[in-house]
C-alpha cells in the first residue's frame, strides 16, 4: 500500500477541496491502470496539527504494479503538478514540502472490515486491526516506521490513535 500524507492550503475548504476530491481526484486515480483502490481521508478532532498532516490517501497498487508504474506516467505527473499548484501549501516548492508518500507492507492478514471511519496508530500496532511496516520513503519522510490501521463505525469509541473520516472512495 502507498500512504500519502499532506496538509492542503488553509483556504482549501472554502475553495471546494472535498468536492474536488470526490469529482476529480478520486476518479482520476481510481482510473489509473496501476491502482486497485484509492481513497481520500481527513483527520478529525484537530489531530493533524501535532502530526504534520491533516489528510491522507490509501493507494493500493494492482498485483505486479510498482510505484513507478503510477508516478512515472506523464499523465499522473501533470495531475500531481496541478494539485500542487491549486491545493499544495507551497505551490512552487519541491514535492516533499507538500506531501509525504511511502510504501508500506502489511504484517499479517488483511482485515476486510472497511468502514467510513478509521483509527491510525503511528509506531504502534493496531489493536484488532492491521499493522503496516514502512518499506520505503518515496517522497519526503514518513512520520512513522509502523502504521496501525483499524476501521470503526461512526459513533464507536475510537480508542487510542488518530481518528479520520472518509472523504472519497470508489
């Protein structure tokens, strides 16, 4: 899985960022041949300020696909450049000033309990969830070596970790 974390510009909500994710970004990435599943998330309860990001994406590659199969295409490079110009915190800055992206490997079996809320644990295993290990930093540096991921139903007690809600998914 690729995990991309970022914080869009402060005025992004007022300019329709979540609508743009649903109408443009999410369909674009889910149409890419290298992507099996792509979803957009945002942290709730102000948790992002102390962790360096407010939003993140889960990107699952198709079997046999590599990150280069996705990010190496001119179409994706142009799209990412447009995102940076319109939504990135530093539109003229290098990619690592606008996002971090890393490749993660699942430790153990997947937990197919997908929901519209997720709790992330940075550098701690997910209780009753999945644990992902950092395999490689692709852009910038991941804020963890291990990521716990546990899906929860809205209103459920989140436990310890960063709670996030789904913005867009196929």
